[in-house]
């Protein structure tokens, strides 16, 4: 077991006791308490997932994946701000759902960690969040063409893929989900779906486990490529795209939910070989 010992928590308490005014005004807020020890294998898998998504072309120098704390649903685990292919278990930080670090130790979290915290607040069924700028997906955030499920591996997309346009509520911005309000609005648009696109930015994929989150992020990227190819063919030769129906998607996704460990083992083996 690798422990998140909250030494800084204890130190913060002592500092407050020594330096805070008698009425407590002006005292620095204490960091949130850790949700408890996390098995080393969980941290290793989260680091591996970050490397997998980089190797599979979902992440580049940017992108991040998190998991909900395995025993405390009000905490989540996520790398410090770092290129995803470089993440190791030692880079994993713990946050509360307001995205405050339990034990920063000088490390900085990702600017867009609010995507993760706000989705965990809204979605009790979600235990993994992936945010990427996965390149084939971005065009679907721009042109108003709905992303549809092209094949059974991407069956989860048959539930519908909403698009979060940050300008609708926040006007002209830097496009980043860098605060609670923007994260909450993205989570609202995602609603009960597994994937949402983010206009002129990227996408978010969620799942009930780390393996499902990785699976969905990868197959969202692959599906986007297939849909662009299918649209090219229908543009050249006519006809329409016979995507999965909602019913077919539900049936196929039920199968996928039980087989994600097979691609996971393959991707992990390749990613850890570098
Ligand atoms: Mn981003």
C-alpha cells in the first residue's frame, strides 16, 4: 500500500494554531483531509492509463485522466500538471470535489481539473473522467454534424453526443474550463451521457471504471475517423450512413462493458514497454 499521508494537513493545523489571530480571521484554509490510503496498483494503473492514451493518439502533450478515490467518493486522483506520456504513480495527487489538493507538496494540478471535480459531483455513476483534444473528434465540435456510433466498439455513442459550447454561457473566453462555473456547465451539458464534445477544444469521456474511461476515450477517437470516412463515401457516392440505432447501441454496449479488460491488458502491455 502506498499511503497519502497528510503530513501537510497536520503541519497546516499547527501553523494555524501558532500564527492565526485569536478570532481565526485571516487563517489560511486547511487543505482537505485525505480520503485514505490507495493501493499502489491503483496508482500504477492510473499512470499506465495516461501513457496508454498518449500512445493511442488520444493525448498529446495535453490531456488528463482521473479516477474517483476507491474508498471515498468525495475525493479523486489525478496527475500533477505534466505531459501525459511522462506520468508515473508518484505524480498522482488527491483532490476533493472542489479540486483542492489534499497534499500538494509543491505540485500544481491541471488548470482544467474542474472538468473532473464537477462531473464527479453530478454523476455518482462515474468513476473515471478523461479530457482530451483528441484530434479527429474536434471537427464534430465545430460543424453541427452529430457524432454517431459507426460500429459496435463505439456503441456507447449511440446514446447521443452533446456539444458544450463555452460561449453560450460565458461569451468570449480562452476556451479553457478553468473554474467551477465552467466545469459545472460542462457537466450539465454532458448530463447522463458517456461523451460530450467541447466546441473548438476537445472532448470528455466518462465511465464507471478506469478501464471503461480509457476504452471510451480511445473508441471515440476511432469512431470520429470512421465517421469522417463514411461521410466522405456518402458525399462521393450518395446514400446515408447506417449508424447504430439507440437500441443496437444499448445492446452492443452491454457486451462491451464486460470485455474492456481484454483491450486494456493489450494497451497497458504496449504502453509500459514504451
Ligand atoms: Mn483542454
